[in-house]
C-alpha cells in the first residue's frame, strides 16, 4: 500500500487535530476541576464568616434562649 503525498498530508493533519483536541480537552477538564474546588473553598469561607457573625451577634445579648426562659 503506497500513500500519495496528499494522503500523507491528510493523515498527518488529522493526527495533529486529534492531538490538539486531546490537549484542549485536558485543559478544560483541569479548569473545571479547579473551578469546582475554588467554588467549594469560597462557600466554606462564606459559611464560616456567617457562622462567626451569627456567633458574635447572639453571644452579646441576654435574650432568653429556648421555650423554658
């Protein structure tokens, strides 16, 4: 089986596009993983801030706590 120059060029081009697609897909997967981790960290920080604010505001006043007060 002999390949003509045009066929060889097409084969090389197809392989190059496949490699480019694989690198692009890998980058998108890594970005998605990073973004999800960043979002989870941001939510954890925000939840900690809200918990700290709630702790500060409720510890300062002497309001009755619970139905028995």
